């Protein structure tokens, strides 16, 4: 499970990548990224994927993984935390393109 500092970093990345008009602290940990208050689209997903790779050095390797990860700030933070803990897992690749 992700800690508060990582969650804040994820929220900061979301606000920056999506040009949101709110403060990272105002985003709920469980805010639904699709069909919720943010109601993102496919272009927004690409922005989030780029932000995850750039800020955290992990890549979402395929659509199935992305659908599980890009749901809420917490699910993104948990994904990043797990990537750091296990040093790579199915669906996680390093930014260099190989296993983390």
C-alpha cells in the first residue's frame, strides 16, 4: 500500500499532466478518474501513462494493466509502490524498456 507522500506525488502528477484547476490536496485518494468527478477521456489516459513513466520510472505495459491501474490516485500509487517493492512484476517495465 502506498504511503501519504507517494499519494501526494501521484496527485501532483495528475494535476500537472491533466492541467486540472484544483490543488493536489483537494483530490480524494479514491476519486474515480473515469465516470466520476474528473470524467477523463482516452487522451487523458495517455497523459497519465506518460506522467507515470516520467515521474516514477515505471511503464504500464499493456491495456489490461492500464485498466486496473488507472482508476484512482490510490490505485496508481499502489502500482508504483509495488513496482518499487518487487523490482518489477508482470505488467511493469522500467522506463528503459526492460524489466524493472
